[in-house]
């Protein structure tokens, strides 16, 4: 009885054929290829800082050398009765401030000053604007603004998918992937989806992290509630469709091939 030619190959030969057909190219794995060219054509944006949007939650604290003078410009601290030391209270080392909700009109209702435009400003810009108005009543005020609902969700082929709180107002796609433990070896690096809510509608882009020109994409710098999805590559998609007994079948086939090789010697 004659067996097909591939069954007569030595087992070592089959092993090397497997290695040769399973190699992955550098282009499929390495991030930011061609970085020098991307940097040369990079357009400097006016301001990459996070911009405040409707439905954002803000904490705003106002302090001054004379703390009593700043109290009218602060919301009551959580758990502090009226007339208490609202500026000085901290819990676990952090001040417990109430939040301002940015309305659909982009405004917040600020103590003493009334409605203040917040939409479109960065945290630093809004703080500067408030400081300019408060200094008419308080000498040398200190104003701190923070967006407290800055979160991003990272899904798909990453080590630790989930939703992550962001402390900084300058946050990029690689930083988000880093918080999620980076992509697994099965993630498609050339087709990373970023979804974003803008002006009441969802926009999206597919980014190629293997190409350094990704740093010029407006979706490279993330915004509040962005969702990142890392698609599985072709081998991973194929493995998902395998029968759960495929491993058993492959083992049986391997034994049969080994027996066939021995019989042909």
C-alpha cells in the first residue's frame, strides 16, 4: 500500500514546514513603523487638551489666602453642614467636592456668578476664565477645575478589557491600551476601532498602530467615553469556530500520521 508523499516525510521535516508556514512578519506585530516620516509631516494642533462637553461632571474648587472670602464660590462639601469648614475637609486625603453637571446648553450654574459657559473649554481655560471673574471679589483666587467622568473603555483582544478612569486631560490610544495590559498576540494591530460620541451622534475611525502616521489622527488623542475595540486576527477568529473536540481529533490525526510514517520505513 502506498501513502501520499507528505505522509512519507520525516516528522522533523513536518515540524519545520509548520514553523515556516506559521511565521509572522514584522509588519504585523511592530507598532509605529516609519516614525521619523510621521513626525516630519505631523501638524501641530492648537490644543490637544481635553475639551469639556455637555453632560460632563466637573469639580471646581476655589481657594484664597483668606479662605472665608472664597467660600461663596464653592459648592458645599459633601457631609459638611452649612457654615462648616468647606474648604479644609478631606476624606482619605482627597477633598470631597460636589460636582457640576454641564447642561445641554454647555453651561454650568456657578455659585454667586450664575450661568457660566463651560463647553469647548479645556480644564485650564475654564479655570482661567473663572479666576478672571472671581478676582473682582476675592484677592488672588486659586481655581482648580477637573473633569471627573473622563473614562475610556477598551474591549476585544487585550489582556485586561474594561472601563478605566483617566486622571489626566491629555490621554492617547497607546496609554489606554497600556492600562488594559496591551493587545494580546491575537489582536489586529492594523484595524483598531475607536468610537466616539460627538454632538449627539457616534463617529468612529479604524487606526493602524503599525503605521506611525497614526499619531496624526484626531482619534489618537482620546476623549470622554471613547470606546476602543481590538479585533481578533484571522487565526483567532478561525479558532473560535472550531469544534470543542477539535483538539482530540487533531491528536488522533497526529497519531495516525506517525503510524503511517513508521509503516513506510
